[in-house]
């Protein structure tokens, strides 16, 4: 019934969807194109967070260490660190928090100097996730989107990338928009499994996962999975956007001791007019109502 409700809803939307939903109490799950690859956009920051905290709990990284951010660390797009004067020194935990709750790109690429893209991808394999691929930093991703290709930082390049993307001039032929594993791509099935592992305490330890969830629960972008849920609903999520790519992945905590469910929705609009916040919010609300009504058993 849940699958039918969702299929009925998305049938009239001019976009391609990948959807995975699982109730963690009953293990009932639904997948629509759950094994198809989608550009993760900023949802890639969840695997980065998981790999970072695995390294922290193994004693390889000190979460309290302060890192100096310089002008050449700036990354275009979302976040706030790029707007601050050079020389500030947030802790690694601060970087992780900002990477998630305001999707800070500068914080993300700074963390990728500690756990690089290959390390993140290798860690995904270690925990059994074969279909999460991490190939590009955020700087590389945005450079490719702007049709510039891999390039070193300069003020000129920073301004060229941000101005190109603000104008909506995305390079649609870029590898960024292809369903290839030489890209930052994932299936919704595997991203949902990662969220399930975080929810169940299976990333290194329960304490480690508690720390990860506490960051995800502070998410400031709430227009998607949480967007239509009742006020006060606990949601630990991470959004991602790039052109007409609209994504979100999260853990939704149901009221009345109904447990929780994990949900991942990846979508790509077929036209530049596509606005993906509402479809993701509607899909999450359909699942929320379904599980709350006890249809899961």
C-alpha cells in the first residue's frame, strides 16, 4: 500500500525519482528505483561525517583540534565560513557541525583533507555499502558543474564558478550529471542503509552514532523530509541540491512509540522549472502517515 501511494503521487511529477524507505521496528521497506545511481550532491556529506567519526573514535583524529581557515580554503556555494575573515580557527567538530546543518562547502573540503574522498569510499566498503561512490571534493564538483574542469583555487576561479552557477549555466554534459561510478553517486538503497546503521548504532559504536545523530538532528534545512511533518517531529537529515537535483536522506522519529523510519529520496527534474522541495516533503508525509496509522503491522 505504501509503495502504491507513493507511485500514485509521483506519477504526475516531471522528474525521475529514487526512493527507499524502511521502518526500523517492523523492517517493512519500500524501494522505487532503489538500485539506480543518482548524483548525491551534498548528501555526500553524510558518508564523510561517518568516516570522520569512525576516525575520531579510533583515535586518529582529535575532534577538539582547531583548524585555521585561510582565504584559499574558500569554496563557492552553501555555507557561512566563506563569508568570514580568513584566519578563524574552528574545531574539527565545528567543521563537522557546519558541514551538516548549513551544508558548509568550505568546512566539507577542509574535512576532506583529513579523510579524503578515497578514504570515505573505502570506509563505505568496509561497512558493506558497495554503491556509495565518492570521487570529487566540493570544489571539484562545482568546477565541473561550471564547465571549468579541475583547477587550483584562485580568487578569479572562485568568482567565475559562483557567478556561472548563480546564472544557472550548468554544464549538462559534465560527468557530474552522469550515472557513472566515476562520480559522487549513490543508490537510495545504500544511502538508506547508511542512515539505518547510524540509527541503530552500527557506525563504530553506539556512542559514535549518538554523536553523529546529534549533529544531523540540528539540521537547519527543513523544507524537505521534515517540511510537512507535524511541528516538533524529530528528524535527523541531510539535504543535497545541484541544478535540478533535489535530494534528502534522514531518520524520522514517530510519536506514540511507533518507532522510527529511515527515508532517502533522490530526484532529478526533467526541466529547469523543477522545484524538488515539495515532492520530497509529500513523500515523507505519506510514509509518516502510513507508519503512524499502524499499517506497518
